[in-house]
């Protein structure tokens, strides 16, 4: 039996996932006649988390569509900003994205992070259990079936990673409200209640503090505040005008 052949159109922004010998705008694939279109697209190396739509001969189809001989498939990239199912929007980051996790938390974004490698199956299962968008640069991880939702982090530079995630998902920003160490919310703390956790110099110099409701870490506007404040202000200028929560 002759196996069906289909034509696949790949947008420029998704060609980085495709092997070098198939990185043209249009490629021809021979399928087995029974695999879904989603499987065919993933066989090219493109995670379905990065696909915004599949169009066959001018009509949009689900990933479960089985392509027939002669069909022309258009793979569309995710439209930005990307609308995610459910609320609130929460993230889960893999072991390689610790700096990005801390920067998201600095902006008040719920960003769970596994500091140790718990394995792809466990990460994908945690994404599904807690309904978190899994962020990763691991294409194989983003192709796992149990994943609830995911997003590929395109850069290996933390500054660009942050811009990418904020621009793609548009999470609500509430700076200085979340612990960068454990992701729990912060609360105001009076100086006397945290005195025993402060160094002598800090007790003499600062009077305004916040405390993590989870791990108990104490925060104040110390030596690094100017640098962090500049990062926060830039994020608010670029992404926060319409998304600050009421009263923020």
C-alpha cells in the first residue's frame, strides 16, 4: 500500500524546531496513514505547545485529525498574547530556569520551581495536578502527553526569557508581594517581630520589613534594591500597565 504524502507549511518562528534539512517554508512528509496530525507535527520536532492552530486545505482541524494523501497542512504559531484556559495563571519551571523563576516571583507572578531534577514524568504530572503552565527549554518534556499546558522558553538569557514569558502570557504583575526563595506570599512585618532574624547592621539601618508567609524569610530594601527596582520598573513599563491587580 502506498503511504500518503502531505505538504506541510511551517512558519518562520517554528522552523528552529525542525531538522536543518527540513527548514524550508514548505516540506513534504510521507505519513503512515493512521497517525494523527499532532503526531506528524511533533515528528518534525515542533512541540504542540508552540502550535496555535492546524489548517488543512483551508479549514482548521484538531490535532487528532488523520491527514490524507495530498492534503496541504498549515502549521500556525501561537498568537501572542496567548490565552490560557482557566484562572489564575500559574507557572511551573524546570530545574534549568531558576533565575527566570526568581525574576517572575519578584514581579509577583506565581512561579513554582523545582531546584532538583525530579524527572520529566513528575514535572508533567505536577503541571497537570496543579494546572500550571510548564516553562522549559526541553522540547521532549513539552511533548509529554500528561502535560496540562506548556511554553517553550526561546532564549538562554534570563533577561530575554523574562521578556518572552511576560509578552507571551501577560500574567498579572504585583511586584514585591511574593518570596523569591519559595514563591509564597509576603506580608508586612514590624521590626520587633523579626528582630532576632536580622544582623546588627540591618537592625540599625532599616525600619521597613516584609516576611514570607511560607519560609519566614525577611525582606528589606537593602543594597540590591536599586538594581531590582530598575528591573521591576522596566517590566511594568513594558507589560504592566493594563494588568496590575485592583489596588496595585
